[in-house]
């Protein structure tokens, strides 16, 4: 995909929709995001336990949102590395809902198909599929499906652990299904037609 | 009899069976009753929120809506899992903070004949109930086998004390609830600065190298400070630190052996229950050696009040207390 | 409308350049008023470019004289700005100044609207309201009260000392009241002052001595104001002089009692908790006055009934265990509040570890640590009392610019952090890091100081520190405090191991600032700082006549600004004293005692303590000299027994009728 936005930003050009990127992300975030209040102090990037594995610190991502760099933001691995530990959230001096913004960016990246590594989106999707089938999470199904696809080479080293979990009765072989699966699916199907815009 | 509505969460019937078993073992002595929400569903963990917002919140809210149907005499929902606790609390809070979210979620719930008014329920974690409703005094009074001599790293994890929408905890970074509870059991609680650091969350599934590093930090620090074991309050933390400890050792070439137990298992032991009744032994990193420390019969004593050594050098400021914090905010 | 003689009203619509005329059709408003408000008595309506100019004023004066106007409405800016101007113009032309009304069509119309048609229509309504109201106005006379030339200064920090000295040097008497045993305030605790690195004590103590010995200053330390009544010109103040248990007549300040006292206590105030004092003590060597105080809570004699070592050894027999608190009444004409600030409690930022990690220090602790007269004789050492740090991290904005704590910038912390960096560098040669969000070094010679500290090799990291931890991740970090931060200019998270961390804590209002504000009848901002009359043009006056504020009680500021405010407040007081009497605005509330039911609802509401209740008659009375005309009691009175001159029910109802254009003849807008 062409790096249109980047060139445009370098050339000092911004389009209307680029400038509205920050607003769009803010609107799509649960709660009141306070994203526009960021003062670029770096509390989030300093707090993050996984910052060393991120393309950009959260702070940089917010600056890029302001600059309208849609593609780069959505391609960034940062939201996927976020472990939702909320250290940044409680420390942020401007009360930005950073972790929730990360969820929003993940959703936008999936919609725009802009993520670089599919491991995380696939895991989320597999998890969601399990929940939508059984109403509960099914760890064995989830783990085996996910590992087979993404970490086949790690399976041998995983085996003792998996074996241990199963023999110690911590990983049931059969999934549990809730009784009113249909009700849950009706709710989720209706929910999928709705979007948070205002 | 103190009755609460109960949202177990998926792990309690699988990977965290020991948590469920040990919790059940301490309910009776503490005169607690947990009424399970009927036909509850998964809270979506940290996965659903990243895929699709309204369905994610609707998924969570279905549980809240179901719980309101069982509200006879109590409006408190207890969750033993930190991730479930956070998701339930978050949905309740954001549906109120962002009314348009609340309206959309209710529109979706209506398709299943359900409805939830945010603020109706009070969402609390198991340890919150134990420390603030039951109280440390009562807990202390039920201790028949003080865990004297057991050195424990208190591990609160992240999703319990943060973001703390309803200001339930003494602190976001260094809360004292778990420390206090463990001390009431006679445990020697070590100073553990990483108590609210992250266990890696879902990164064990999607970016194991990242997760291994987070696990290493927690285990290494507890080990270095001489902990016999770590006590957790969350199935995900237990799973990551326990089940992935071997892989982490393999990845870094280290040889840590840090057992991870649920705090309820330690409570059960202190209340005189046998390890087998508490799911002890289900952990992958065995706690056998660590618990040998309490195999020794120790006479019931008061909480150890070690005489403080007189400080040399410059005096330290007084420790911060929650009470003081409220004063200062005024 | 009662049968009254028809008033002759003049209406003057101001363009205010384009401020009003840009949005409001001022010509239309004037001609509309002249035509449609004729039946109300409008005999002339004019528009003019700047009504506040001398030509504009002359226009009004000329009309008053030539057309025999009995009422004037000026449609212009807010009364806050030019009410006085137009009242003076009316007075010059022989009209009672209180028969002039301002219709605010700038702040309330042109500045808040963009649609010209709507704005013009609204202006007409505002003008109609003012016309209806001004007809109900009655002539008022100002109240003149004499000024007592004595002044009370509350707070003996540098701002209060400065204010007291200026007034005393001008020949008037000052009561300087200080809560602590000595004057000097926070400045006495500092070692060096930025940006010149003057020795704090060297520049402060001469002022303290001067204040202590000045014939025009009555120094009252270890004392607090407990009651204030009266009004500008004649305040009656009660000061509680706490028992010192030391007879000041006999004490020579020799210090033997302190030396012999067996009780050692952590000094939470002067030594910021970093050092010790005795139960009987003078907080520091240069204390003014020199007399010690006895701390009743910690004195062994008061606790156990035996000891009295101080009494045994005192060579002049000055120790007096029987002393009691005294209440002293003083009368003053003006009051200056210079009550200072509290340091933000850094324990609240638990991720910085203060109170948990021994080698994290607050700014005030560091001031004592670096002070030659402090607990370590100026040796910058770690909490063990002996080890010199090899690396030091200084964290800015602790508790400031943070919605979790205080939202405002504490002003001094950047410069303070730079000063600390310099002192650490100079005295220990340690590697110094400064962590900042924005470097704020405005004002004379401040940025040059920043340059100097850069030159000395201090390492600056732009990023708000996320946490200070003792959880080492590797050998390199073991035994250190690790500062975890995003270096926002490098775009990377860094972990920087250091031996010592200094928190540049912010300033916050005194814990009791709101109660003190209420005591003196002045208001506080939501944060708790005292509110000035105007943030730009009247920074040391308050909304209460005769009460002035100076120094950090008004908001965070450094020493030069505090001194400037102390001097400014004293100038305002001297101006009042030299006028000998003061004219009070005649906008007052009064009680119709026939209608007063004695319910006392109004009694507790008055922010100026102007209301007294007569138990014998069961009625309330308002002291006109104290009343500031705020109207709180008027609105609260359930019996409608209280009315405010200038804001009578008739005036208000007439104005509302006018605003709704009910008084119009059916012509329409």
C-alpha cells in the first residue's frame, strides 16, 4: 500500500480527514477519552512495561494522530503490544483514557486491514469466535488453534505445560456452552450493527 | 449470613479451579454466601474490546442485566478474577460516563429481551469483600494455623487496583489490602515493589517474548527478595506466572522455581484446611518445598511485632495512609 | 408603575470602535430607542464612536445641562470598566451619579454573538431594560468613614516582612502576626536563592532584625488571628497569643534551656522532618524574636509531670509553666494577608516512592540538606547521613500540572530544580539529571541560569518521570533507585539508575486557607488561593475593602514577586491611610425590621460578617459600613424583609419588564 499520508505530512500537506483523525479516534472510544488534552509529557511511554517492544511509544502515537498520520498509526504494533496494565492511565496528568484508545486503534486497524503482524488480531478473533460459539472461553480449543497457526515451532516446548494443565484438570477437553446461546447471539448481532459516533 | 451475587468467570471452572475450590473452602467459616449469576457468559477478557466496541460492551452488559434479576437483598456482584472485575466495572462506569454508549448497549440488550441501568449494581472483587466487608479482625479470628515463617510476595497485579473507577483501593501503585490480609494469616509479607506490575496479560499468546520478560521481572524480584512463594488474586496472573514459568526459564536460560498460589489457598491453610481441599498441587510450579515451612507446627501467637531497630542517620517521613490522602484532597 | 413625574432619560449607544459596532447596528439601536422608548421618558438617544472618551463624556454632560436630563443610560461595556467614568460625568453636570445605568451590550451582546440582526435585537432589549430600571433608581449618597492608621499584617514570611517594613518606614504602626515561633517563613529554610545564588539567610535576616526592632512594628509571633470584625478603616481584630511558657521580659535568649532539655523531637516544620529539635526550642539560630517556645505536646513535664530541666538551668528564671494563651484585641484600619503556602505532600505520588524509598527527598528536605545550618551542616548526603551520592535525579512538576493532584503550574519548581542541580554539581561532583515536561525559565536572568546549569554538564531529559523504583532488572541497576521515564526527545523509554532522587514539589494553598479567607471575609479560588480583585489590574486588593493580599497566599510565586506584592500591598494601604477617610459605595442591603421574622436564615450567609442579630428584639440588622452590597441576604430572606439599594425589587422587576419589551407601546421591534 502506498505511504500516501507520510509523504503528504512531510510535504506539509494535510487533508481535512487527516486533521479529523484525532477527533474520530476520540469519538470511537468508550468513555470520554480526553485525547485532545495530551501534553506530550511521556508519562505513558515511561510507564509502559512493554515499551521496548513497541514501534512507537503511546505518546508518539498521539502526536501522529494529531498529525493525521492515519496509516502509520494503524500499522503500528503499539496498540497490539499494550498489555492493559493501566499504569499509564492512572498516572496520566491529563486523564487520557490511554488503554481504551488502544482498543479503539486495534478495532480501526482491523477494519482498515492495516496491521502488520496478524498474530494478535487472529488471537482476538479466535477468542471472539469461541465466545460467540459457546458463550464462554474454551482455553484448549483457543490455545491449540492459535498455536498451530502462529507458533507451530513452539508446540514441542509447550507440550509439557499443556500436558500438565490437562492432567491437573486445569484445561477441560470439552467446551462448556451457556444455555441461552441464541439470546446472546441476538444481542451481539444487534450490537454489530451499531457504532459509537457521538 | 452475608450474601453476594457471584460472577465466576471462565477460568474459575478450568485453569483456576484451585481458586474456586479454595474460595469455597473459606466461605463457610466466614459466613459468606455466593449466588452465581445464572447463565452468565464470558466477559470478553481483553480481546473483544479490541475487535468491536459495542458488541464487546453488550457482551459484558448481558451479565449485568442478568444479575439485576437476582437482586434480592444485595446489589453487589463479586468477581474473583481481576480481568472480569475490571470489565464488569468498566461497562457499568462507561455506560454512565458516555450516555450514547449506554443507549447503544441497551439497544443491543433489547434484542435479547434484557436491559441494564448503569449504577444499579456494585461491582467488587473478592478480596475487596474480604478486607472491607468481612474485615481483618474476623479473618484473624478464624486463623487456627498461622502461616508463621512463610515468606510471601504479595502480588496484586494490574487490573485490580487500576483504573479503579470507584476509588475502592488504598493506592493505585502500592495498595496494602493484600499485604494486610496476608499478615492477618501470620504470613511474613516481603516488601515487593512490583506488586501491581503486569504479568504479561494476553502477551503470552501473541508476543511470548514480551510476556516472558514481564514474567521474569516479577519472578526474579520475588526470588531475590527471598519469597518462598507469590500470592495472587487473579486467574490470569496465576496462569501466566505459573504455567509459563518453565518456558520463561527455558527462554532466558534461568532456573527460577517460584510457586504461585491464590491468596484464598493460603487463607484455607491458615483456617486449618488441608492442602488437598484447597487445590494445592494443581500448580505447575510445585509449592511443596515452600509449604514445608508451615509443615512445622507453630504455636498460635500474636502477629509478630518485631522491635524496630533504631534508625541511624536522617529520619524518614511518616508513611502515607489512605485516610491522610482524603484529608489532603479536601 | 406608580404615578410619578415623567423622568427625562438620555440614551447613549457606544460603538467601542468596532467592538460593538462590528456586530450591533448601533445606529438602529439609538434611533429605535428614541422612537420606541419615548413614552418611558427617553428624550434623546445618541450613538458615538467612544462614549468613554472625553468628547463622549462631554456629550452626556452637555445634554444633562441643556436638555434637563434626570436619568442617563449608557449602552456600552460592562459596568466593571466604565461605570465610574459615566457616574463622574453625571456628577460633573450636577446629576446624582447613581441615576446613571450601564447597559452592557459589549460583554453580553457583541462579544458573544455573531448574527448581527439577533445581536441588534438583543441590544434593544438590554437598552429597554436599562431605561425601565433607571427610572426606578433613587439618588444615593456615599458613606464616608475615617481610617485608623494602624495596619495588621498576617504572616511573617518575606512578603509580610516587606509589607510591614514599608508601612512602618512611612511612619505608621504595624502589627505583624506570625503563627510560628519566628518570622522568616519558608525563605529562612533555604540555602541559596535562584538565579543569583545569594545566600538566603544573608539577605533575609537583616530584614527580620529590622522588623523585630522597628519602633513602629509590634511583633506577635506564636500567635494567630482568631476573630475579625468591623470594616475598612476600623477593623477590630482578636489575636490569640499562644503560651510560650517563657517569660519574654526575663528571657535573654541564651539557649541554655534548649541545651538542657532532654526531649528530642523530629522538627516537621523548620527542618522539614529531616532534623531534630528539643521540646523547648528556637527554630533556628537567627530566629526573631530570640525567645524560645515550649512545645506542650512533647514536653516531658507536661506529659509526665516531672522534669523541669529547663527551669532548673535557666539563669534568669524565665521559664513559666503557668503561662496561658492570651487573647489580645487590636484596632486597625487595613489588613494585609501574606499567609504563604504549604508544600505539596509528595507521598501522594506513590509511584515516586517518597516515604517508601529512603533516598527520595522533597525539595524542602533538600533545602535543609544543602543548608550549612541544616542537620548535615550542608553536606549533601543520602538518608544514611554519611554517603555522598554519585548520581542524582531531580524530578520537576511533582504534584503540579497534574489533574490527579494540582492542575496548576507551581511556577518556582523549574528554577528550584535548576538551583538544586547546580548545588549538587558544585558540592558533590555527582552526575545530575533533570527531568522536566517544559522548562519554564521566564523573568530576568532566569534563562541565563538555565544556560549555566547546562554548561555545568547537567543532563536534561524531557519527560515526566513515570516511576522511581528499587526493583532492579540487572546488575547495573542493583542497589540503586531507578528512574523510569520516556525520553520524549529520543522517543525511547529509559531506565536511569541514580543514588538519590529529589522531588521538585509544587506549592499549594495553606491547608486552612479557606477558613482563613472566611475569617477575613475574602474568597478563594477553587484551588484555595486567595482571590484578587482583578487578576491583571488589581492584583493585591480583594473584593473586600481594606483587605489586601500578598505573596504565595494569592498564588505560587518566587521571592522577587512576593517582595513586589508585599510592597504593592503596603502602597495600597498607605494610600488609604493618607486619605484619612474612605468613601463607601452606597449599594447596601437594609432590613425592614417590621417585616423581619427573626428566622436568622441570613445570619450565617453574609460573607462580610455584616449581619448582627438582636436577641432582645428578635430582629436582624445590617451594618451599612460592613455591607458590600453582594445581595446574598436579599435573595435568601424568605419574608422579603431585606432590600438592597441600587437593586430594589422595583428596579429588578422594571428591568425584567424592559428586557421582555413589555413596556413598549405596541409598535414591535
